[in-house]
C-alpha cells in the first residue's frame, strides 16, 4: 500500500543532517532510572540529621499538619534520633566503600542492568535515591544532558504505597518541573504479583534454606509497615503484601501456618499495620517455636531495616524469648534472581520505545 501524501510529507520533513551552524544535538537516548528509598551519606550525626530531615519532612511519609509535626520533628526527633540511627547504621556500614549497603546494592543493580543492555547503546541506565544521594534531580539532569528524551523510572518497591512508590514519583516529576525541555516519562508499576518476582523470591528462599543446618518451623514474610490509618484512607499496600505472601505460599507449597505475614519498622505512637514482626517472633518463641526464618519481600535490596533491624534486633528478641535457631533470608539484591525481575519489568515497560 502506497504512502499517503501526509505520510510522505512527514517522512521527508525529518532532516538527515543538522543545518550549518546548528548547535550540537545529542543522539536520542532512553534513560532507565532505578530509584530506591534513600540513604545517609555517613553515620555521623550531621549526615543522619540531613537524611532524616528530608525523609521525615515528606508529607506522604508523615501525614500530619506541618504546624503540628514540625515542632516535634525539629524540637525532638532531629535532636534525638540522628545519634541512635547513626549507631545502627554503623553496625552494617560498608566500610570498604564508605557507604550504606542500600547504595552498594542499588548501584550494583544499575551496573548489572547496564551490562545487560550494553548491546543497545540508545539505552542509558542510572540509579537515584528518593532521599539522600545521588538525588533524583541530579540523575535526571545527567540523563537529559546525555540526550535522553525518554525516561523509564523504576521505583524499586514491589508493593505500592503512597509512602514509597508515590513519593518517588513525586520527586521525579518535581525534577521534571524545573526543565524547559522535559523528557517523556514512564514509571514502572508495582510488581507484587508478577510471576517472575514470585518465582525469584521462592527460588531465593529455597536456596537459602538449603544452606541451613536446621529447618525453620515458621517463616515470616516481614514487610515495612505503614500507619493503619493510611490503609483506611485507601493505600493498597496491605492488600499487595497479603497477595505477595499468598502467591509465594502457593509457589512454595507451604501452609498458612508455615509462611505468615508480619509488619516491621513502626515509628511513633499510632497504630501501624499488624501483626508486628517483633511481637510475633517473641510470641512464637514463648509458645515453643525454636526455629524460624525471616524474609523481606517488600525490599528489593538489603538495608538498615533488614540487616540491622531483622538480622540484629529481631533475632535478639527471638533468642531472648527462648528461641534457638534464627535465619535472615537475604533480599534479592543484585543476584541472578533479582536481576531477572528487574530486567523483565524494564523490558516490558520499554515496549514501543526500544527493541
């Protein structure tokens, strides 16, 4: 079928070369941006204070009127919490690279994804943090400067919450709002029930359990909590977590008693999603359960909440209450299973743009 006049006009209107004297134009590229929660730059009080101030000033994280919250934040929290948080980060800090494990793993994920796409030079991969460095704005600016007129942003949160996925997208669009020539953007949706993700989790769990010298009587799927009122306001996070556990249980062929859902990392006095991870492991130990394992399906990379809170604090609670054997199952991180999930989601969302 011959081209219509309009189609022909469009085809010949695209110049093969720039006119004489035209400023250089970078080759068109597609940026793939992996986004994780964030990290302090150091364990010292100043670094922790800067990080916590940015994090806890986010209105999606703390849904309290500013006139009520800021006196608490600046008068109490930022004067007390930085020292304690810094001490906890110091326990798991990557001394070799002088950075948090979350930055180490997220960079590794970006580097391995870049290697996967090394045969497609039009695709540029980078990573950013919602809070801390490298900031979303700095990386968006870098991608645009490199000629990316399209950006696929991938918030690395399997389950959606306004406190994670939405705020990562907020930061992205705030960066775009400062650009005169903003790129086209896509954002990867939550992937809590994607078969590739469930299978990767299952294989990771099976592989780790095979290395233990004990068989856990109960495995906890521990997710980061959110205030219960956020759920009542319509945040789908609780439902996404429950579905992930159900699908994982079905994939592993386990009973409801063998794999249970719990929630960790609560902050403040209000009620958060339950059952609480720390209270659950304490109860299990007191009821006579001697061997448990904990996996964190809501985290794409190991971080302070998994390495210090779960592998440290929660393990201590279990042992203190009478438990014997405790295992923390690592996150998917940049393992082959973890990279298979990231690659699958990126390739799907790039359709029509690349390949």
